């Protein structure tokens, strides 16, 4: 009476345990990937107020210079 239909397969030959293992396994792999990316590409930190002010003033000066250049270019184009 032992037919192939009535025989029980071992758990590792069934697909559903592997699906159940793959879902948290992929989350672990993606977590490790995120950790590696975060360690290799740290965010730059502002150390103190003076450093922040220096960065802020240099950025503002750069923006002012760019704005002045674009205003000068537009005035030169209008004169022609």
C-alpha cells in the first residue's frame, strides 16, 4: 500500500521551508550590505561652531560669486 503519493518527503525537499528561510535571510543580507555602506561612506560631521561658520561663510561667498557672475553675464547680453 505504500505508493509514492503517500510517502512523506523530508523537509528540505519541500519548497516552503526554503521560502520561509529566504525572507529573513534576505533581510539579514540587506542589513549587512547597509552596514558596510554606512561604515565605508560616513557622513562628514561638523566638529565645532567655528568650523560650521567657516563652511557656511565659504558656501555663501561661493553662491554670491556665482550670482554676481550670472548677473554680469545677463547685463552684457542685454547691451549688445
